């Protein structure tokens, strides 16, 4: 019973960290997009902002995809019961 409760707490914390990371990455994407818009609107180095944004935005999208895949793999493997809690390794 105690191990089940601990597992629920760990799962909730992992999910919270995942949500916070996605929120951070989406905020960076929004911030860069807004910077590109402002640079073009005020004619303040629009090419530089576009080039920087064209590198950073796909990078953060890639980060979101990679973290999502790792997170959901951990969730899937944890729910199948392949992890032996007494020994601490997979069977």
C-alpha cells in the first residue's frame, strides 16, 4: 500500500515537471515569435530576429517532442509493472 502511494506521488511530480517544461518551452516560442513580430513592425533588425527565431523555435519544438516521448515512455513502462520494486531493476 505504501509503495503504491509513493508511486502515485512520484507520478504526479513527474507529470507536474512535464507540464512546467512544456509551459516554459511554449513561452519561449511565444516570446521569440513576438520578438520577430516587433522587429518587423518597428523595422529593428528584422532579418536578425527572423534568423535567430528560425533556429530557436524548431529547437524548442524538438525539445518538447523529445521530453514528451521520454515522459510517455516512462509512464507506459511504469504502468506495465516491469519494474521490480524490491530489487530495483527490470526483470
